[in-house]
């Protein structure tokens, strides 16, 4: 089936003229029609635009144009703006909102010839770990429809796992591409903060948000990242440094690579099958010639409380702009104040309101020093843990999540339990470093497990090289969810 191809395989076939972009796009649209009523990965399917883009790609392919993503169908998380296409961030506060411009990350894919299939479901403003906080509907895990796909980029991860897109964009603030990649059995990269432009990424926590990529292989994620990365004058935090050739980094060679395994990432209460699979994956890296050693990241336990002060503080400021006047629909009140109250009160979901309240409290005079400022100081200690570790090792290997995908509804009444599903991803976000996740096994119920490989700032090449070498020597990524 055409939908079983990887991105790189499809690219070769398109260039060789063995398949057409229209055929490839049709095959994905048909699969979306057949399976998405169960999976519910897409908020919007842009069928007409996709077919028009595919026709254009076929014309260009016929002239020998070799733009890097020409004719390849991809899905885009609905927190990235797309000119002329409804963009909601999973929120009712942006219901029907049509942005006037396209996010730089998306624009670069489109300029490289990619075909956008549609916009994928997300937790509202990317706040969540299960996609259950979407203001629209819940996305289901393709491996078990009664379970969550993870979040907040659950729609994109599920779309790639279910073969309803060859690749996808997500965003990661505290784990939102890594955790769903682990839950859905796909590969992902969370780039270094500043590596990819945030222009057009609807802000949740500006000092943490990064655009990430999903693919069925590490090679596919490397291809997408190489197109998307690089300086953008529209984002003052985007780094003005050269972008390496990520595909060239995939040598398959990791002999002598120093891999650190932090003891703080194997904790009581984690699912034994997850620990076993991750330890087996680390043994596999050793078998490939890596030099594995135990390390310590002593401030790991503070990552969760620090994140849940810093992220809500930034969110409370970023979300002030949604007032029923500037963007999206309005709930009219008798006075301006009542209009604000009605719009925000009726259209923000419970988790978003919780975070606005937490953040407003942490930033308020009298509490600022005790909470926000203290959290920033501990954030520095967490970053220094990684700086020290990367003086001795090239990459750090850890579990991605303490458990495999949980049941829909299992954690919705207990926000703290939900927050704990990101304990292994938050610290890297606070430190601004990069990481990848690759499938490394399944639990007894057939649910995927992910290996997280972290690298230093701007260390995407070494992370991708490690992840690729591991993937080449295993076949976890080739399994298909039991759908349809
Ligand atoms: N689950 C974390 C949160 O709820 C991270 C989300 C994200 O990375 N966008 O904030």
C-alpha cells in the first residue's frame, strides 16, 4: 500500500516516476476517510488544497524539479498557523479562526513542495498529555482505540502511526512530541530551543515552545528537520547559526560514542516493562559499540514543579490576548468587561483556566519571588546538571514515559497524575536542549514503548545518528497498528 511507504521511500518513488503525487495524496485521503472516524486525529482535512498541491507537485516533478519534499503528504498540528485554513489551537476560543499568515516552519515545508493533508487535534493550547483537553474531541491511540495517543501533539502522532500521513509537525513545550511518539510507536525530534522558528506557533510558554517533527523512521524526521530548521528574522529567539546536513549525519556508526544513563530516570512506580525495554535498548547501543556509563542529573526531581510554575506563568501572559475582540468568536456581554468574561469563561476549557490561575498567582506581587523567581533559579540548576553531564558524555539515554498509553478518562480527574506522565521529558525542555524518541519495544498489551535520546544544545546530529543507528539494528518501527 502507498500509505505504508516511509517519507524517504515515497520520495524516491516519486522522483523515479513510479508513483504520482496525486495517487499518493489520494491514498492518504482515502485512508483518512476510512479510519479517521475511529482515530479522530484530524480537526480539519484540507482535501481540495491537498489535491491541488499534489497536481502542482506532479507538474514540477515532470520537469525534474528536485525540491526536497515535493509531492509528500504531511499533517500539521493545529497550533501552527496556516493562511486561509482554520487554525484553532484545539480551543473554542479560536473556533473558526482563519489566520492571515502561515507559520515559518510550515511555510518552509510547503515551499519544499510538501502537500498539507490537514490540521491535527491537540490539547487546548498544547496544554496536556493525552489530547483529552482538546475543545473539540478526543483522539484515539491507533494501537488501542480505548487509549489516549498522548499529548499534546496526539493528533499528529496518531496520524503518522495510523498511516494517515507520511510525516507530521507537532510542538513540544514539556514533552508534547516525545510523549505521544512513545505512546504511538513513531519517531520524533524535539529540536534545541531556537533551532526552528516559532513564528506562527500559537504561544503557550514562549521560553519552552519548539516545533518538532514526527515520522515513521529517524531518517524521515531528519529530512523534515533539515527543511524546517534555521534562522528566521520573524523570530528573535531563532538562532542565526548554520544548519548541518542532518541526513548526512545518519552514518549508522556509533562505535566509541559515550552514552550516559541517568540514575534519576529509573524511578519507583514506573511500569516494569518500560524499564526492561529501555534497558534492553541501552544494551543494544552498547552492542553497537557505544560506551555506556551511569551518570547523575541531581536536580531532576525539581523539573516538574519548576515547569508547572514557569509554563503557566508564561501562559497566563500569552493567553491574555484572547478576549473576544482581537481573535476568534465573541460572547457578547452588556459591558466590555462582561464580554471579556463571557468569552474567556465560556470558551476556555478547565485546564487552560487552571493554568491561567496558577500563572497569575505565581507572578503576582508578593508571590513572584517565592514562586516564579525561585523556579527560574532552579531552572538554571537543572540546565547546569545537563552542562556537566555533556562534558563527559555525547548523549543521554532514558525512558520517555513512566508507563505506556493509559486509558481514555483514566487521568482526567487528577491533573497531578496527568502531569506525572511528563516526568522524563520536562527537564530537557527547561534546559533548552534537543532530543529524539524511537520505538524500542511493546508491553504485554501490545502498546509501544519509546527510548529517549537527549543531546546538548545544537546536538541534533549526534542525537539523530544515535537514534538512527539503534533503529537500523531493530525492527520495532516497522510494526503496524491493528486497524481497519
Ligand atoms: N504535558 C505538558 C503540559 O501539559 C507538556 C505539554 C507540551 O509539551 N505542550 O504542559
